[in-house]
C-alpha cells in the first residue's frame, strides 16, 4: 500500500474527503442535485475516458468547476471526488470529476492533453449540461493540483492541446484552486519523500536524464501575465510536496501581476483531515464564488 498511497500522490483526493476507491460507495444524492456517472468525454488510444457530473436542478446556466484527482500521475481515480462534486452542486455549480491517462504507460504530457480535452468537452456540451462556458474553474489535489495549475498557466499554449476532440473550443479556465500541487519538479528531489519514485515514471527519467521534461511539465515555468487568478492551499508539514512549491508559485504569479491568494494550514500534512479539510473546502468555495458567480 505504501506505493499506491505515496506521493504527489496520495490517493487522498483533494482535501482528502474520501476513502481510497476500493472502499468507496456512491454518496447520497440530495433531491436538489442530479448525479450522472460514466459519461465519456474523450477517447485517446481507445481509452474511453469518462466523467462524473453533479448538477443543480434548474435551468441554469450554472458556473462549472472541474476536479482533477491526485495519485502521483500513476494512480488514483475520479470516484474519490464524487461526494465533493455533489456538495458543490448543492452550492450552485455544475461540478465534474474526470479520469485521465496514467503513467508509466502514458507519461507526460498525456494527462495534460486529457484534462484540456475535458475543458473543451465541457464547453462543447455546455447547453446539454446547463453550463455557462464563460465561467469554468478548475481544482485538484497533489498531482491533480499540478494538472489544474497547468490548465491555469497554459491556456494559450497550443502544444499542450493534444487531439482529444472539440478542437474549435477553448481549453482556457477562469480561475484555479491548487491544493498541495507541485509547481517546480526540478526542486522536488530531496524535499519529497518519494519524488525519486514518482517523477521518473511520469517524466521518462530522473532529473539528470530528463531535465527538459521536468521543466516543461512544471507550472512555474509557464507563468505569464496571462495566468488566471490562483488560490494555493498547502499544509506547512507536507512531506510529499514541500510547502515551498506553493511559495515559489505565489511569488512568481505576484511578479507577473497575476491575482493570487495563499492559505497556509499550520501543521497540516499531505491530505487534509478534520478541521483542516473543512477550512480548505470553505475557502475554496469562497474563491470560486468570487470568480465564477460574481457577474
């Protein structure tokens, strides 16, 4: 279990509100929400990637938040966000959690291609799912936080679009909440308990052998004034993704005059629990309300 639960990695999804997939049951769906599982959004290499969607009842259109799971780019699954996307739907959002291709079979940049395809799919199907295509945000935890941040800083970078369908749609998002995601993989070794295991699988080698991939896959190196408003949430005692990963990104965004907020949770580790999880989710919702609900 150490290998699966480690890392940039831990299967404890964003804010760690769910158990690992093998222990999960479908959450209770309130009368005010509709919940649909297993909707295919793209099919690269015959992988039939799917989404789960929670929607408020009503005409909409509603703001939308895409949730990207963690798992060290090689594990984890979308089901862990089911309870949280239902809670988001209760708050007036169409909330979506997606699967993406995993390393080592599908190394960088496949996961970025897939998550961008998910955003394009949401726009292409906005009417069907009562989404406002101009109000799409993204979040993720751990590896999912890194992928969410990549969406936030590479909205105009064509090389990451891939061929996942709906090419006429934009993959840009309006804002991001990055929960303990790594932002500079060149600084991960020696400060993460398992970067030496995780990153070579995703990037095709260690830092010595695959430095260009470490740089190209790191959100920090794609920051420009075009990056979207960003909220970083990170624990001060994170052993898997050191808090300096958030600190470096916050400073880089500030230097580029990008709106950025930072919540440090004192004493929290990788995978928030209890009051830390509640504080993080409340802050996340407030940030999305500010950027996706305000007219």
